[in-house]
């Protein structure tokens, strides 16, 4: 497998995907989902164009990593499905949707994975979990009341990719998420419990409602894996696995507020060899 990018998700995909010789995964893009920089969006668009051209020339299947966040689906009262007509809620979502269309209309073989908020053990400090742990270490955490995040373990992203490729899924968009929008307050509660601490909370009342992401298609394709996703036990598992790793790190001075849109993916914008 050819992985374009060398950041958090790209590093975590590599070990289990080497056997897919005819597949390219594009795991690189705009640094932060709140970005409005025309230059950043233009660079990613050019990167996708170059990768698409190479896949056309070499007859490769391209897996494009997109977003299942608020930026794509907005606040929803019903689970958002991949095949419904959508109007992205933010510029980042509109940008990703445009790139999805570039991929799907240019290639014979493609797969789009819309990822929710991916969690793992080696994320940059501005991502949600290390950011929250860093704030807790200072003794106070700023929480945007009413904010929600659908967390997905990066190991489950990897397993989903492998499973979908093994199943021969092609020319489809698939949500890869837990299916549960967790309140930020509950995420902070779980981190405090795991780290055996209690800190003051600065509450800001300006957040949006939840984004419900449908994983019905993922359940149909990978019923064994999807059965383990979502719910309180899943949140507990993710926090148990990763929060202690960040408790040992220093606090990043340029942290973001918990509950605001944080980075989806941050990778080098380079074309893989």
C-alpha cells in the first residue's frame, strides 16, 4: 500500500496495510478543521489532483480520508447517512466534499472514508484528547457546554480500512465513526476518573448540538467490528487506553478550548513515493 502523508493517521495505518499493493491511501490534508486559509485548501486540492492523476496512470484504487464531523453534516436530529444529499455546514466540510467529488468522478476504483474524531496514542497536542489531558494538568479545563464529539479509536479506523478492502468495497462513501456523539462533559468526566483527579471547569455556553453519524453501512459491511463501536463502554475503553499516555507529557502552551472544533488530520502535504 502507498500511504500519502506521514502524520498521526498515516503512521497508524502503515503496519497492517502493507499487503494491499494496488491501493493508495491519501492521509494528508488541511492542518485544522477550523482553517479558512485559501492557501491551505489550494495546496490540498493540488495534492489530491496529483494523487488522482497518478492513480489513473497506474490503475490504483484510491482511498480518500474525509470527515464525518459537524463541518460535513452539521447538527443533526437523525443519523447522517453517506448517500443522502448534504449541504456541508462549514468551509472545511465544503472543501472535503469537493475533493470527494473529484476522486469519485475521476477514478474507476475509489473509496471514501468519512472519519469522525480519531483518537490514538501519538497525536499532536492540539487534538482533542491530548489537549484535554493537558488542560487537566493545569488544574482547570475550559468546556464548551453542549458540545459533542464522536470518538473513534485509530485502531478501529485501521481495522475498518483493512476489512473494507478485504471485502472488495469499491466506489462507495463509508462513515467510520463510533455512532455515538459523546458530550464533552462526559469525556472530561471519564478522563478525570481514569487519571484520578478533579479540576475546576470554566463553562462556555456557545456550542452547537450533536452531529449524529450513521454507521449502518459500516455495520452491514463489517458487522463484527461495528458491533463493538459506540456506547459508554466504548468511550471508557478509548479513555482507558490513551489518556494515561498524555498524562506523562508536558502541557502545550497553545492549547485550544475543549468543545471547539479541533484538528481532524494533520499530515505533511506531500505526494507519496
